C-alpha cells in the first residue's frame, strides 16, 4: 500500500504533541516588536541576533527569511550554508506552524487515552482542519516558498536528493521534520486538499511516488514538491540512526516504511 499523507501527518502531530516545546517554542512566543523592512541588514556577524529577534515574531521572521533567500541565490556567498540553515529556520517560524500545532493538538492530547479508534478518526480530522486553517491564516504557503528558494539549488536528480555538501547536513532532525510539515501543509493548501479529502490521499497528488524506498518524481511537480521529496529522501536513506532515533523524523520515516 502506498503511504498516505494522513498517516504521516498523524504521526507528526502525535510526535510533536509529545515534544511540543523542543524547537518550535525554544524561547517562548515572545511579543511583537517594532521593525522596518528597510532596517534589515543580515550579515554573518549579526545573523544569530536576527534569529533571536524573530522567535515569536512571524512577520519579522518572514521578512528576514526573504532577505536571506535573496542573498543565498548567490551560489558563491561566503557563508551560504550558514545563511541557508538560518533562513529556513526563520521561514518555519514565519509559517505559524508551531502555534497551530500547539493550539490544535491540546484537545487530542487530553482525550487520547479515553478515545476509541472511530472517534479518534473524527478528532484527527478536526485537528487537521484547525492546523490547516491556522497555517493558511499565517501565510504558511509563503513560508514554503521561501524554504524552496533557499534549498532548491542544492537538490538534483530523480530521486531528488541534496548534495553531499548541502547545508541540510548540518540541520537537526527536528529542523528537518518541521520543514517537511511546512512543505506538506503548503502543498495540501495549494491542491485544495482539506480534512474531508485527506483519507486515502497519497503523494501522487504532488506528482511524487514512493518506489524502492525513495520518493521519486513521476510527473511534473512544482519546486516545493521537489524540495519536499529531497527532505523525505534525506530521512529515508540514512542508516546511522540520526533521523530514525528522533521522535519526529522517526515517526515520519516509520509511516513511510510501514505503509509501503
């Protein structure tokens, strides 16, 4: 059986519910700051300060990730990998996904122990619907576009894979898992797939397919789907435990392998 995104998203939601404060909320939600796009000047010396300022401030995170996406278009940028990783972290922050997951998963967390399978199915549909609504309202598709712009030049081939020297090799499993969620939800939004049509859905809707343990291109996917495929292949192919031992990426990995 081909793996369906409901299985993957269910695993991700339950995994993130257990580790909700791991990375999404590493410094709290914060409060809105005064800023101007004209004042954004991201350099290697102030990159960490920009990361700190964007935590809990999705509008600022969006602007800074856009700034970085323009900078790393220069493949000769002297600090390109460091900027790419930071830019993608800020794009994830700008998506509002952390708050959407935390807000919508609380009910299912409290009710899981007393819920049978039939009612759990309905609860998960409600969670998906709430997350997708909040993701849409936070501009999550725009965040996925920034991720794609930052990462796309480091990906090639079919199956799509990152180069051996790509920035992603320095990313944590949690960062990788979060990017997979943002890209997946963005594609669901663009394809107008909502909670009523999740069930029975698979990667072919994105012109992708799992074959031989790798996510392959089988049509003409847009760039976001290709980047999603590369991130999925990253966690499917490694065998040193880096992603398998992480609660989030391990759940995604198992969802594919158990439903293939």
